[in-house]
C-alpha cells in the first residue's frame, strides 16, 4: 500500500515539474507595458524583465528631471505587471505553494 502511495506521489511531483517548466516557458513569452503620465511614457518589457520597447511623447521631453521620473515610473509599472502575471501563472501550477526564490522543480 505504501508503494502505491509513493508511486502516486512521484507521478504527481513529475506532473507538477512538467507544469512548472511549461509555466516558466510561458512566463518568458509574457509582455507588459508600463505607463506614466497617462501614457506619455510607455515602456514594454518581456517575462525576463528586459525592456523591449519605449515610447516617449515629445511633450514631456522638455523637462529632463520629470522625464527621468516618468521613465522610472513606467519601468516600475511594467515590472510589477510582469511580476504579478508570473506569480499568478506559478500559483495556478503549484496550487498556491510558493517555491523559494530561484528554486524550481526538480529540487
């Protein structure tokens, strides 16, 4: 009886591992666009947190300090969106079980 339970547990762990790997691949393909100043600055990033596109309205280019703040705000907004989407994907796969940072299945 214990062997059957152990085999079942191993099959579930293997299935979870496969699901986590698929979710990680899906996360890499995510994109999110962060905005600042009602879209005057827009920055897109991918699931690996790499910037892929930036758009800046010429009306905000006159004030260097403000523009720098808007870029930071847009980057942080995009990063939060990617982080939230990644966490949701992983939550769906792991059933809410949180894996320690940097850890993936198999252990």
